[in-house]
C-alpha cells in the first residue's frame, strides 16, 4: 500500500464517522426508554387539579402566583422518598427561578394519597409573565423508567 492509498483510506474512514454522526443526529438517537411527561389541564367540580398521582392542588393551570408561593395538595406515597419530592419553578424560557421540596404532612410510606406542603420564594421574572410549576416524583434509583413529573403552566403577578 502506498502512502497516498493509506491517506485516502484514513480520510474515507473519517468521512464515514462524520456522515454516521450527522445521520444519527438528524434522525435522533433513541436509547429505548421514555420518561412520563404530563401537563395538567383537567379541573374537577371544585376547580382543583387532579390526576392519578396528585390531587387537591391549590394551584391551577393559568393561575397567577406571587412570592412566597405556598403549594399544598395530596400525592401518592410512591412519589415521596424520605417524606419529600422536588418542586421547581421556571420562567417562560425554562430557567429555574426557585426550587425546593414538598414535605409530607403524615406517613408517606403508603400507596394512598398523602398531604404535602411546599413553600417557594422567588423574584418575579423581568421578562414575560408566564412560567411553569414542576412537581417531580422523587427517584432515588436514578432509573429513567421511574421518573415522572407534572408541569403546571402558571402566570406571575
């Protein structure tokens, strides 16, 4: 093999890797698992937000909020780890402006609903009045199949 043939072979191999990467990026790489994503827009007769894991939330989609935000409701015990689960408040662009934990008020080691409370203190974003309140199931295993969260669109006062 001549020196020119070796260089040509190396260039072809590099081009194959680049082309393979571009094709993989274009079509997206699916690693075979999903994370549950749900947005709550359902109201019951008492104008409360509910689903199979959360109920009786004092925050409704589109509600105007101000600091400090006191969040209460009930979540299934499976959402808690060591009696808490994460709560995140983001601005319109997804930037985290406050985060904390919802604390169980009673025994959380059950599959039944457990009352919780969380308080988030934040500064109102300077740009745009919309954001999201995200309640995330605590997942100490780190396994993606155990992830779950609820995103509630809100407005800042």
